């Protein structure tokens, strides 16, 4: 059973992959995440303070 009309290509799977990919890009951890690219520092440095800050 195919959910696409008249046997045409189905777009639901492609939209699912796109949504998962965008979610991982926006909230994913690591140096390749959008958060790291925008802010240029790691999340734990922001929480615990900069490594270069004087005590």
C-alpha cells in the first residue's frame, strides 16, 4: 500500500529526514553545531566561566 497519489514519489520520508537533520544541526552538541559556529565557545565554558579568566 502506497500513500502517494497515482504511484508518484512520496515526500513524507524526505521531510522527516530534513526535519531530523535540521534539528540536529540546530541543537546538536559539538564543534560542528550551529551553536558552536555562532558563539565560538563550548557550552561548559559558558557555564563554568572562561579558562582565561583570572580567579
